[in-house]
């Protein structure tokens, strides 16, 4: 099993910044990708940003230019630097990791979620 522990959420005023962190631990053979999703009240969970093992990065259009995803492969950690936050960024943010637990078996793993609230 793989465990994900997130940190860094909180309450911030519009225009402010927060940095989320997520550490993966457990039976990790190889990480394929790490990323962040979010879910606002009454809405579906959406992808925010992903960072794959080859270095490829994707962002949802609404955060491009404001959010930056990065990884520390040695620490199995992914970060999300969020700048110029807007009230519409308010959501529970979930860390996602796609990883092999052995040479042939991969799964998606999720963190418990961290609340980000942006006040206007």
C-alpha cells in the first residue's frame, strides 16, 4: 500500500499564496505520476496539475500562470505553489499518485484532502 500525506492548506485572502505538499510512502516500486485535484462544494473533482516521471507537466487552464507544480523525486514529494489565489480556487485539494507497487502492478492513490479557502 501507498500512503499520501498532504499539508499546507488554509485560509488566505484573494491575491495571496499557499504552498501544498504531499509525501508518498509505503510500498512504492516506481512512481509514474504525481498531481493535484480539487473538489469544490457541489462540483465534480477536477484535475489541477500533474507531473509525470518524464517531466511532463499539465495544468487546468484556470490555474495556468498562477500555480506551479514541482516534484522532489528523492523524497517522493510533490508540491503545488499557488499564487494570485481567487475565491473560485476554494476547494478541497487532493494529492494523487499513480505508482507501481511491484514490477507489473500499478494503482492510483489518493490523499485525505486539504482545505483551501480564499476569501474575497
